[in-house]
């Protein structure tokens, strides 16, 4: 569907991620690998909604820490204009 990836593929280490004031768009990809989309309003993946009810999930994150991103993968057919929901954990 799209990717959760920072501008230029920047990946933050844990120490740098913890220093961020706003962690609203921070995703842990794996050990010592975080992506922050707080300042990147063009990244479509930052607008995926967190749903506590698993029945609402229609996408999932495939975390690829070595590549500095998480791919967003559809778990079923998604209609045009439909909101995207995933489990942020």
C-alpha cells in the first residue's frame, strides 16, 4: 500500500529516539532502529489509524529494520476512500 519511511530513509538509534519531544509518529522497527514521521506530512503511512479492535484492521506493518522502513501491507481488499486501520501495539 505504502511505506512508513522517513525522509531520505533516516533511521534513529534508541538514544536519539528517546530524546524526541514528540513521539506521536515514532515507530520502532527493531533493535536500535526507529523511524520518525512527525515532520513529514507527505508520508501517507503516518495517517493510518490505530484500531484496538482487530476486526477493523485492514493493513499491517511489515517491519524491515535493515532497510529503514515498514511496508504497509493490505490484509484484505480495500475500497477506494476507505480508512486504513492497523495495530500499533
